[in-house]
């Protein structure tokens, strides 16, 4: 069972997520929060310290704290897994495999997955949805060593990440994500229900195990009217890097 200060911190996170406290606004005083939750000011201080460490709130202005971020950072699981992300928002994730086949690894596959060229790898084209509405098109290439496990998963499995963990114990541990914008091609437009050449948000990612062994690389294309990404950085914590377009 979570400690009381952890429960309070979680309630405050959700309130910030719901924008009950918007960026730049002030949280209630420690005394007011303590009275609201029926706890001591020391318990409130512990909860507030957790949110400060996460970068959600800043230093005092008088007896109150300033809200710095409108949303908490997603966990790695939520960022890596579409189903985990949907669940965190209270939405239902859906998925359907449009096509999957083994192909010889191209030069790009070989570089990203650390495999010899022409190694058989599994290519999967999958449409993902929120509450039944298509919002994401995944073009994923799986390394040869995990391909058989992926190939055996039913086409409408809502979470491949969870199924691979249950079936093989695989844990996705590290990932690099490159985000840019692209125009929808004919296949993108048909499967996502958008106009051809319309804007899509593209995320190219490579995911590895704890040992750094590549599991997959993917070209994910989101409908621009359905999904956005936000980055919160500060002078003390900045994981964002700006690069020229490739």
C-alpha cells in the first residue's frame, strides 16, 4: 500500500494533468493542502518534494509553489507502448495487423538491428487506434531472434509489448526516438482515413534490451489531429537534442 504522501503526490499529478492547476498558476499553501487532505504539513512537504523533483512544480513564491509543467513526463513504458499510453489516459487501445512477412534485412535494417545484411527479419504493418478510431500506423522491423515470438501473436493483440513480456520475459529497456513531420502517402491516407499528402507526425525509433541488444526499429506515423508530443526541459535536466533534418 502506498504511503499517504505518495497518494497525495499522485492526486496532485492528476490535478495538474487535468489542468486544474495550469502552467504558471500557484498551488494552494502547504497549510491549505494539509487541511484538504487531513494530514500534517510534513506529509504535504514530502508530496510536494516529489513533484518538485519531477519538474512539475518550482520554487516558492511566498508560501506557495508555481506549476511549471502541464503534464507529467510519461514513463518509458507509456512512451514505448501505445497500449500503456492509452491506458494511462483512460482510453482503450486497439490494434490490427494489416500485413506481416519475413524479408532479407536491408542495409538500413542491418545497421539499426546490428545484424548481417539479408538476415531474415519480420516486417509488420499495424494500425493502432484509440477507442476504435485509427490514429497510428506502425511499420516495424523485428530482429531475427525475436521475430518468431512476434509472428505467433494474434493480429488484433492490443499490446505486443505486454504479450512479449508474458511469452518470453522480454523487457524493452532503452529507446531512441526521432520526431519529425511527413506527408501522408497513399497507404497512410487509406489506413488512417486522412487526405493524401496531409501532415502526419512521424516517430522513428529503435528499442533495445537492458543489455543493448536491438529488438526492433520502427517508422510510426500519427494522425496530426489526434496525437501530439510535449517536451519539458529545464536548466538542470534536458534530454532534448536539436539536429538538422536527415
